[in-house]
């Protein structure tokens, strides 16, 4: 199969979990994330916390799948070959991961209080999930024009990532925000357990 940038795979693999590119700003970003979650906890806004964690768990699931695709096919769908202070897996740097850790919380700020409210004649929950997913996909169009992010396969682009990655991300956040808290955190815990099992098993096997 023809590839857009086959060299990006090895470049990404060369820096996975290497401490060489580390930059101190990562500590600042991590503290900001903790502050945001701490602020929501202080306010008792557990729904926003559930939304943030739900999106983050889907993010980790997708990144594990992308790393497995790299292992079994030789190339991931997307890679981060450069410009990251720490590469967690072949397709995700620490900056991307920290950003997605709060993206679900940001999404809840766009939601009307009434779940039945409409925006432009569309249910507000559907509108916000699709709008934020589309915005994220559009941002990727810019990112792949930089050395920091690469779509490896010709068939992989903004529309596939919009449908298969970003809609599930933001739909999970919206679902968790509106669902009863027990159900939301059960969803977070279940997906978290799946992710943890995948990280441990596939990590020990050297697949991710």
C-alpha cells in the first residue's frame, strides 16, 4: 500500500517514551490540568468531571488501538514524529494527551442547561458534539501541515478522523454530562479498566 509519509513511523518510534526531548513546560501543563479538575471538584461540578474523564478514556482507547495498528500493520494511522516533549505512544505526545484530558470539561461549558434545548434547530447535545468534533478535525488539517503530526495512510484524513475519533470523543463527554452520575462514573471506570488492561498486557508484550 502507498503511504504518505512512511518515514514518520520510524521517527515516531525512535522517540516513544524517551526522556531526551523533555521540556519543563510539561510540569506546568500538568499542574494546570490538576487545577481545572480541582476547581470543578471544589464547585461540586461532578458532571463536568465525569465528562472530562469520559472523553479522556475514549482518547486513551483510540490511542491504544492506533498503536496496535502500527504493531500489526507496520504503520499507525497517525504519528507524532517530532516536536513533543514526551512521546507516550506512536500517535500521542504528552501535550495532546493533556489537552484531551480537559477537552471534555471545556465541552460542557458550551452546553445549555436544558438538555432539550435546540441550537440552529438541532438538539443542543447533538449540535455541540458534532460542532466540537468538526472543530477538532479542522485543527488536524493544520497540524498535518507541520512536522509535529502526520497522517500516514492516504485514506486517513479529516473526515475519517471526524467520524471515527472525534465524534466518539465529544459524544462521550456529552453523554457523561447528562447521564446520572453513577452511570457516568461506571462508564469511566469500565473504559478505564479496559485501557489499563490494554496498557499493561500490550505494553508487556511490546506491542504499544
